[in-house]
């Protein structure tokens, strides 16, 4: 996979580059800030961009804004955002605008090489990866969406596991129920969240957004 890295920390930037190269990926550019991101995307044609949320010069939201611009101008480009700690507003804004080829991870996850590389592959192939800690804080601190009161305790548990990117089979294993039972719970919570079939396969992500949707 052709990958662009945007990270101001030299050590982390070089470390991620090495991990990805050793795993067989091609790092087409490794930038210290977001000033040349769009130029690099046009010139290098990466399949995945990995960006830090906070970048020079202000170290506030340069990275997340760059990610949002890239998703708008290059919708085919997968984006994986790395953050030192949970940035609730930024995470919600980014997730709300995109439903595939998207990841939001805490930097601590990079230390687990296998997990990090799996996340890279998932996002690069069009999947969605949300750090469990990000999901946990967004769900815990969200302002209640009235629709959430419609869910049963089990449906809420299923939705929380969905938000962490678990498959139906993995959810079934975690909750010690059958996969068919999980499918029934998911169909039920979709209906309760007013996410009726529309030909899209993004209802899982939309369900998570409904769960945290008032967080802006």
C-alpha cells in the first residue's frame, strides 16, 4: 500500500515509516506538518494518509482539518488519524463526515505493532477503525440522544461492540450468544435508531454516530 505520513515528532514519524516499510508498504512521503499535504497527495498518489491531529504551527487542529480537506477533495483516499489523547469534538466531526476508509487511533496503539498494522490494513481497504478508548469516552460523555432510550440493555451492548469495529461473529463470541441472535439485535437497533435499509452498507457506522451524534 502507498502511504503518506504527516507527523511532527521525528522519532514517531521515522518509527511508523520503518514499521510500515518492514510490513511491505511503501511510504511515499513523510511530512513534519500539513503545509504540503495536498501537494504530496497529488504528486505521490497515496492510498492511505496517516496524520497527527495536532501539527505545527499552532498544534491545535491542523491535522484534523487537513484530514477533513483530504476527504473532501480526495474521497478515495483512506485516512488514519493519530491522537495523543481523545479529542472528542474532532473525532466526532471527522467520523460524522465519512463512513469508510477511516481510522482514529490513540498514539499508544502504535506500540502494539500487530494491532497497528491490522488497523492500517483495515482502513486502507475501506474499513473503519475507532480506538476503543475513543469510543468509550464518546459514549460515556455524550449528551443523550432520545433514541437511545429505545434500546434494550443488550442492544446497547451490541452497539458498543459494533462501535469498536467487531464483526457479528466477534460480538456473538464476546456476549456468549449465537450470531443469529446478534443479527436480530442489530436489525432491532437499526429500526429503533430510524436507520432503515436504503441500499447502503454504512448503517453500522451511522448507528454509532446516532449514539454519539449530539456530541458537537
